[in-house]
């Protein structure tokens, strides 16, 4: 009987949310009850996002051979410091009202995801305590940008005029560009000349992380959409991810001669990044097209652009976040100009431009501060900070 109750309650909650508030209230269910049940559904999606943060991002970054323990530990620490910090700052309303407790928690998870993207740019080159300092500095900058883009901060972007439902710009592009700013400030000659090595085992774990992110990405984009938009949002995200995965395989083969495991583990996710801005407004056909284009762009970034970018700026982007989150994120924000009917073109372009400027400037400042705390003797090695017994 107890197990039956645990099954019936969540199912009943989902039915009530999906059939809409009007019909439910006509049956005598209060609006307060509807709000509670809606929050319960958001909580389920919040748990999916947590799996993305710890298992998905964590194992995706294990591709660096000899740095697996550190990558997973850094992921643990970054999530553990960013969510409470965002929640604390949000509770005081410093950067606007963040909604209900579960809304605030989901927004905190979004911030943690953006932080992990930033950390990917300098993965393997920070001491463990520097990851914590990075988190402490990143979250206020992230919330500042979020406030300007979504909460009419300083009146620069009108409330509701910037379209970015799933965070293509606010989460992904911001995290990637912030990370590049940090890398520009911090990359040393030794780090630049040290190769980043992977092996069969690290590639397999990285692919596992990618698949975890792939599976739960629909919940990430649908976390805060209206109940009636949840199903279509999920379908659009799956189609975009499918398109990106197919495009990545073909593009990787065409550009490299053979399929590269790093391309599949990373660029296949670009569809989820790009569809974010319009995940609840695009048609299924548009979602598939966006995914294909994003996968091809991301693969081209990994295979061609990254070498020129790193050489030109004398930096190392360890995880290639500029190719997975930066380029596809900006692409997704621009796609909204075509897909969304009645969009405010000025507000959308202003939001994209401001995010780019804020992210890079904040990243450069953060990198200078982190530089004061020194550098690792040898990058990409667990043994410098962990007791290693293989």
C-alpha cells in the first residue's frame, strides 16, 4: 500500500499540472494546491539537472588522462560552493527577486552549470583551492549579468524582451567567454607548451558524461517553462541533440578523416546549447535544423578554429568550451531573431553584445586575481595534490 501511494501521488500531480489550472479549479482544487504540485514537478527536473552537474559535467571532464580524480573533485567543489552562494545572494534580493524556493534552486543550478563551463576552459591548471576562489568570484558576476538580461537591471534590456529560455546566452555563452577571459589572464608558457593527453579509458568516461548530459538536457531547458510547454520543449531539445550528434559524426569524419572521440563527446551536445534560446517556441523541424547546424559549427570549431584561437591569444582552452558553449550559444541567441515571432531585435542584439562584454571583462579580472594565488608546478596531474596509488 505504501509503494502504491508513492506511485499514485507523483502521477496525480503530473496529471493536474498538465490539464491546466482552469479545469482543475473547476473541480474544486485550489490555486495554492496547483502551485504546490507545479513546484513538485520542478523539483523532479531540478534533480535531473543535479545529475547533469555532478555526473554529466564531472565525467565529461575526465577526458584528460592522469587528471580524473582532480576533475571529479573540482566538479564536486564547484557545485557545492556555487549553489549555496547563489541561493544566499538571491535570498537577499541583491540582484532581483528569484521567485519561489524551487525556482531559486533551479536558477542556482543554472549558475553552477555556467561555472562548470568556465572551469572547463582552465581545467587542470588551477590548484584545488583556486577552483573555490573561482566559484566565489564567478557567481556574483553571473548574477549581475543575469539581472541585466532578465530582470531589467539598469534598464539596459527591457523586462521580457530578451529571449533566452534555456540559457544559450546567459548560461552557455557567458560561461564560455568568462572562461576564455580567465585563460587569457592565467595561461603560462609552461601550460601552453604542455600537451593535453587522453587515452581510451579517459575517452570512454568522457563519453559517459556526455551521454548523461544528453539524457537530462530536456529537463534543463524545460525546468522553468510553463507546464503546457514542458512536453514540446523536451521534444525540441531531443531533436536538436539528435541533429547535432548526426552532424558531428559526419563533420568529424569529413574534417579529420576519421571520427574523433572528443568531437562526439562534445560537439554532439551543441544542439542542446543552441536550441536553448528558442526551446519552447521553435517547431520540431526548426529544432532539428538548429541542432544540425550547431553540431557542424561546433565540430568545425574543435577541428579547425581552436588551434588558431589558442595560437592567436596564447591561451589554452582545455575542454574547448569556446566550441561547445561559446559559438553554439551565440548562434542560438541569434537564431531567436529568425524563429521568434515579434521579437525585439534591438533588445536581443543588445543582450548578446552586453553578455559578451561583461563575460570577457569579468573573466579577465577574475584571472588576474587567481594569478595572485600562484600556479601548479605541473598541469594536468593528479599526483600534485592527490595521493595516487595506481
